[in-house]
């Protein structure tokens, strides 16, 4: 009957319990004790299907995790512990044998870390946020615009975020988008200041210009909400019109065009918010608020 123990297996189950009452091994469908192999993560990654039997159990001792091999599904299932890595470069390459595997990445893809899992998206296996999105960056104090050469007309990096890759796959894939909320303010208002987004693999002001917004003299504050979407491996677009206010209904400006960037899957890319002024005058321009989310809208 459902929920009842097969009495023919009781002897094997008792044999698998030591005197302290702890399980010394797992029991297979025939009541035989299955001993787990204790191996390192590097050794575990080197295992191939031909090297393991169905229902083989591996204890990865440097990760404190327990896995069982399912030959029918041709994949490992984690059955105990929590797989944790320091950054996004360390999880294994996503593939069919890891589909559904979850792990936590401590830094680089979310404030306080983030949980990701392997999913089949179209024809590709990818690491994706378990929750579908993550807060990547935020500030709790003003960041003063300080030009790199002391001249306030020089465009300078104010905030940057590294977009990491794992086995030539960026954490940001086709269809995914950044939500960017920012507020720039200043004490004096004689000049025009410009806020720009750049994206590229150099990590410098030389990265590709994506979009800019200019403020007029007399305007002390610029608050924005922007969506930057990946359209292809080397194409991104800022949603909305070529204007400061992209979400105010109709606009006399054309939509922003796609911009070609270095392939996001080729190397770590950087998203920058930059500032500059129309004259070399210190008006205490500062990034006063900034929130950056990455949303997995591509699957």
C-alpha cells in the first residue's frame, strides 16, 4: 500500500544504520547499501557518464554538497547541501547534465549575492536568476562629479558596473534589460550638463556611447528612468524617444536607434554612467540617486 515500508527491505535499512542511529549509506531499490564517493569539486567536474553507474552518489567535500547520478536523465541532481561560488566565473558551464542545478554566487551579479539556475532557453543552456531579476548596484550617498583632468568639460566616469561572463555567456542575454533609475542634481545652474551611458569591454571612457541627455541652464535636477535592452550579442537599445523624458506619452523625437557594441559574450563588459558640463565651472554636479536592476526577460 502507498506510504507503507516494504518489510523485505527492513533488514538492509537496519544494516545501513550505525550504532548512533546515523545513516551510513543510501539504500538502492533492491535494499543494497550505496556508498558515496568523497571527491573534490575539480574531480567531480571531470566525471563523464561512462565513469558512473546509475544512482551513483558523490559527496563533494570542498563544496559540502551531495549529488546523485540519474542515468535515465543523464544528469546529476543535488540532494544535499548548497552550492556556493565566489563569483560568476566559477559555476560550471551550463549544459544538459546541469539543467535545473541551482547555486549561489556571492558577488558580481547582485548586491549581497544572487541565486542562479541552469535553464534551457531556446536551444541554449544558460545560467539565469532564479527570481528572474536582481538589484546590481545602488548608492546611499551622493557621488560628486570630479573630472579626471580637473576640467569640468571632460566627460568622466561617475558610476560603472562590470557585466561578467561565464564560459563565454554573459549574465545579460538577448531580451534581457537593465532598469536604471538615476537622479543628478547641482548647486549652481549656469552651464549645461550631459548625462551619458557607455558600454564596452575597455572599462574606460572610450567604451561605446549608447545615449546622452542634456539639461538646460537653470535646471538644477535631472531625474530619469531608463531601460537598456540587449537586442543581439552585439546590439543594445535604450527604449523610448531621443529625449530626456522617455515616458511622457507622445514625443516629437524619434525612437532611440540600436547601437553596436563589442560582443557581450566575448569578455566582461562595463556599463557606465558619465557626466560632463558645457563650461569649466564647478557647479557641484552630483549623482544623487542610482539603482540598477537586471531583468531576465529573454527566458
